[in-house]
C-alpha cells in the first residue's frame, strides 16, 4: 500500500569474507563542507567557470519525442535519457536520434515498469530496472532483448559494479533479505554481499520519496546520496560508502527532532518542511573528483543549484546566464535539473521555449538567431543540450 503513494560452505566462507556486512563509515574522516547560502543566491555567469559554451539540439520526431526526463547519462558519443517509460539515445555531436527502447508490456522481453537504467559498455548492453516485476531486463545497444535477471526485492535505483555485482537502492522499503537503504547483491550467486544505511523504523512510516538520481559515476569514483540529505558519499572498496562532501544547508537544514514527529504520509511531511524552509532532498547531483561537485534542489517553487568547480569557492544560484551568447539570464526550473559532469564538460538541458526566450530577449549576435532558424527550434522541440567546457587551473 505504501509502495502505491518510486553452495558449499567453503564458497560461502570465501564470499562472506570478501563481502562483509557493514554500514557506512561516517565520522571517521575529515570531510569537506559545502555551504548552501539561500540568503545569498547569485546568477552564475558561465564565463566564470567555463571556457566555452555550445548547443546541441536533439532530434524531434515521432520516434524521438521526450517527455519528463527522469535520468540523463552520457557514455562515449551517446547521450541517454529515461523518459515516459522509455530509454532514448542520441548522438552527442549531431543530436540525431539513435535508439528508442520502448517495451512496456506483459509479453516476452517487455517490462512492467521502468525506474532506472545503466549502460554496461564492456558487454555492450543497456540494462533496465523493472521494480514491479523485480527484474533487470538486458538489451543490446540497438534495443534487442537479451535476457532478464530476477531480484528478491523491489529496488528503485541501481548501479552495476562488476559483471554480476550491483548496488540497489531500496528507499525505505524493507525486504526479506535487507533492512537497509542500499544493498550490494550478486545476481549470479543470488547473494547479498553488503548493505548500508539501515532503515529507520519511524521514518519509514512516512518518508517515501521517488529518488531518481541516487547514484553517480565519474572517472574519479562511484558516489551516492541518501534522502534526507546532508552528505554525498563515495564508495571505497574496503570501507564501503564513506562521506565525500558534507552539505551544509545552515538555516535550511531540518533539526533531527523534525524527523521524529509523526506524519501521516510524505505529503504532510513535505508541507511541514516547506513551511519551515527545510530542504531534505536533491533533484540531482554530479561529482568529478575532490574539486568538482554540483547538486540541485528546490524550496517551494524555487529551484537552486550549488556548485563548486575547479577549486573555486562554492556558490548557490537560482539563475544562470550564458554571457558568451546572451545578455538575458535563465531562471532555473525543474526542466534544468538533468545534467552530467565529466572531466572536461558540464552538460545540462534547456527547453526549446527557454532557448527561444533567450534569443528573443537577449541575443548578443546574429549567429544564435541563425542557429535557432537552421535547427528549426520551437517551443515543442526536444530539449537542447548545453555543453560547457570547464576551465582548467
């Protein structure tokens, strides 16, 4: 009901010695703190953090039409989106559509729900998480069904660590094999290797969010965050998830006593949190090593990003301006909460309507108006990928 309102003894000995059951190692390390200053929000000038900014319009057609985007992922020269119970891929250079994986149904090779996906570049596969059917569905990168893997729980997000070992996010939903928010599970051995962040019994009665962006992978490591948030964690092979960044929301952080109250459901909790100005969840985050981090969230109807890029001090923004091309600022909205950070670039999305508004109200040169016409961008177009090259110190 709550879900309806997101071998032999030697082998076991070896397995459990390498997969000991532990929690996170919080409090053992000096963790950098990132201060969130909602009372001092800024408009980010992209030239302060980036060397150049370019735009990639995504193909808009009957086969490639994006709705609400639950996840964005870049692998190689492809950009992937989870949208409307489908996964789409586009060429990252041209924006041309490459794959539309839409197999919602009850037949062979079809999934009943779609909450998350991962790309296994070594196997050349895309894997989809079906929460309702407790399965992972595996397809090749052209969308052809390969096989499915059964699970003993109903996870809401996942990450693939090795060929058979996964991390699954259980939200606050307990199962027969785990009472923690994150569990490592080997699908070949059908064995739980590890679990992290025990579920709080009282909070589980009401705190049930559809967290979509729990895990993040970069060239520098594997990261996660857990709601309610005050920490971004990094995975360590020996210690498990250890704190990587402390998120200091200052006056907008709810005291622990706030979570101990009895709420009927997540709606009543959210109303109380918004009334008090408390932030308790991230809409997205991305980390690239010890220096570059970005996370986004909302308070009421206002959306914010907090960034620390290239060893610069952190800043909290609710608008940004591409001062390479425009003089008009772009207020942040939920439509800009999908982004990806790698060693060289930050990618985020802008709607066609937002792009047209900037061109009509603050274009700096004729090139962007020509770009608007040539790309045939309308307010019904698929989002535009904004590609920002990071400044290097």
